[in-house]
C-alpha cells in the first residue's frame, strides 16, 4: 500500500519541504468482534455491562439522564437522594432543593434535615449551606469538597465502590469489561478492541 508523505525540515529561518511516496505494509486491526466473548448481552458491536453502563442501563439503548447513574441495571440515584431537574440531590441537605425540589433556602441559612434553618445540628457541619455528616455523605465525603462519583458510597469518610467494581478516576467501573480500565485502572484497549474478562481482545 502506498501513502503520500510530505516532510518539512527547518534550517535556521528557512523552511524547506519535500514530498514523495512511501510503501508500507497494511496494519492488521484487532480481532473480529464476537458476541460470544461478552460476559453479558452485547449492545451493537460492543461488550457493555448493562448493570452499570449509563448509556445502556438494564438493556441496550436505555440511557440514563445526565447526572443519574446506572445502579444494578436501573437509572436511579444513590440511596437517600432524589432526582431534581435531572440531577441526583439529597432533599435533607440540599439548600437549593431543601425538603422538596425547587425549595431554596434564603441566603445565610442552611438546609438541615430537610428544613431551612439558621444553623446545623451537631455533629453535622455546614458545607455551602448543606448540613451534612462527613462520614457518610456521598456529596461531601470526609471533606466538604469531596464528592463520591460513579456509584461510589461514602463509608467512614472514604469513597468506596460496591462489590465487583473498582474506583478508577473517580468512578466505579467493572474492570472485567471496561475498555478504558481493562483489568486495572487506566489500562486502555486501543482501536476497536474489546475488554473481555479483564483482557483486551
């Protein structure tokens, strides 16, 4: 196979260009996709985990709304939170949705147990108007600035993933099928390769 090649060489302030043809061998692509290699039902030409994939939640093509994770095959917010405006919020602590969606607390007040108040009840702390317990709050885990993402839970002030998933780049993933974290975090499968049982094939 022949490809047109142009090379530019800078010499001092002068720039000279030259073009020609280069013959190279065709590069072999990844092995052909095989639905039988997937751990679950394939979606199109990709192996996906329908129990956690927000684009194929529970079944192929069932996409969750922005900000709503796929948990155990269902588009659902983590325990203790509800959907307001397409986002998962905690009605007991959210100063913009305090007690119910759209009920914003006045400036200088906080949302404490679902009601607007002047301050937080101990041992809760004020995190930008939200009264939270840092040991178990997924939106403020261990620190007001730390949010557990991708289905992680806040346990003892640390973001931890559910069983059979791993925390990679702030999100819980199944390293057995995730092409961006295949077998371990940040192990990318190149091209159109699939991740099957933690290996790129």
